[in-house]
C-alpha cells in the first residue's frame, strides 16, 4: 500500500478522503489555469520529451535491458510524484488505482465535488480514433471539460446528478470496463475512469511492462468452488488473464498474482461463485 493511502485515506483508501476533491486544493495550487493549459494541449503530452524522453516507442525502450530500467524508474518517479504541480505539460503526480464498483459508488456518493460530468475517453480516442463517453470528472475539471468540445459527448446530457453518475459507472462496470480513480495532478482527485486494456494509458504499462503506472485495488477475487458451474463467462470477462478454466475440475481458477481486484468478472457470473476479498486478508498478497 502506498504512503499516501496510509496518511490520507479512509480505511487505507486514499480515494475516500473528501478533502482531496475539495475546491480548497484547486485554489491553493491555482489548478483552474493549470488544468485548462493541460487539457488544451492534452494530445501533446505523450509525444513531448520530458528529461529527454517521451512515450514514443516506449514498449521497445522498456524491453532494452539497461535503458528499459532507466526509463521505467524515471517514468514511475514522474507518475508517483507528490510535489506540488508546476508543469501542466507533464503528467506528474498522476497516481491512480483500480477500484471495484462499490468503492466507485462511495466516491460518487460522498466525495466527488459537483458539478459531475461525463466526457469522452481520451485514451480510446488517441489510440483508436473512437469517441466513447465513459470517463467521469468532478469539480473544476468538469468546468474545464465543458469548454473543450473534443471531450464532450455527442449527447448533450453530459452533466450528471450523483444518481445518474452512479448508474453510468455501474453500466460501464457491467460491460466489463475497469473502474479506476486518479490524482490529476496530486493532491487533487478529479478523474473516475472506466478503462480497457490495451488502450488505457494507465493499465497498459502495468500489464505489459510491469511499470507501476497504476495500483491494483484493495481487493482480490476469490471463488466459491461449489457454486462454479464451469461456464467460462468470467474467463472471457477478465482483461488481466487472471482467471482460467481448469479442465480437470471443470471450474474456474484464479491466478491471484495477476488479479487486479476490479471485480468486473462478478457481473459475468450468474451462480454467485465469485466475490471480492480485502487484499490485506490474503497474507501473500497483502500490500502487493
């Protein structure tokens, strides 16, 4: 578990600290101007060099033995920075974590600042040219997105009540999209995303290159083997290949080392064979 979780979170969950969503942080760091500049130039961030490096050819660079270690170390330091935000064209302090649906609902019910807005996912747009509105923003970020047409869905009903935001998040989760929450930048939380790998700029570096670009959730999936009918629907739902079908016992089995604890597989199971267990209750995977 990260240091920020221990210092600021509720029950170890940094994203349940309402202070991190507050307007006081926006004013303290002048984040209105900062975020407007950042999102006006959003597409440039991944190709812009920072410290002589950028994300172009990142996969190739990470596979080079020595250079890969240097790039990985540098990139992780940028993502996990807890310094006050300074440069809007650098994705510094963009710390994120996978969350299950229930924690996402708790954020929307008790923490997220209004207004709440639904915007196009920029990862999908930049990787596949597809505009899909499945990311939820709050507070001053909503005000900024509303001024930038390329982020706005075609449907003009993109400002959401808390109840509508919860309905949308549940819809995406049941579709198989992975909930994730982000500082953007630290210490301000304003992004609740519904991600898909490999297009997600947060998930792909972690899954493909073991770069700590996003934390796994505070949970891990477990099975009730007696309830499992071997339908394999959960296997198809898991984006992390953490679930497989064991032909000998004719049931689904979990690879805990690969599990991110997103919980979307639970929606695929009609037999109540899957459930989320707090990660700190599983000794080998506590704090991993």
